[in-house]
């Protein structure tokens, strides 16, 4: 695994007015090998983390909605859940 250095010095970037924070991460060598030539690895990691944060927010919102629906109409019919889950595969 490759480990990147860490500093707590905030940084500013032109694409973002927010303060950047450096963290150390370990990345498998095969992943790094696939990213050789990536012009700005930090920007790529930042973009992917933004996408993950948004995915988690959507998942939490969906869980809240499902909880509200369950409170309003009762639990889902597991037979129907299995049927539609199988169609998504």
C-alpha cells in the first residue's frame, strides 16, 4: 500500500472557497497503478468523496422516508419486496 503524507495546514484551492484539510490515506498498489497519469489525484479523491457524501445523504433521506411510510401504512410485504428485488438483478 502507498501512504500519502499528512499535515494539518489548511489549504485553499481555486475551485473551492473552502479550506482544504490534508489527511493520510493508504491505497492499494493496483489502484494507484490504474491512476498513473491522473493530473490531480487530490481533486479526483475530493470529487469521489463528495459523491460518497451525497450518496450517504440520499440513503439517509430514503431511510427516513421508508420509516415514515412504515409508520403510516405498516411494514412492507416481504414477498413483494423479494419479487421486485429479483427484477432489479
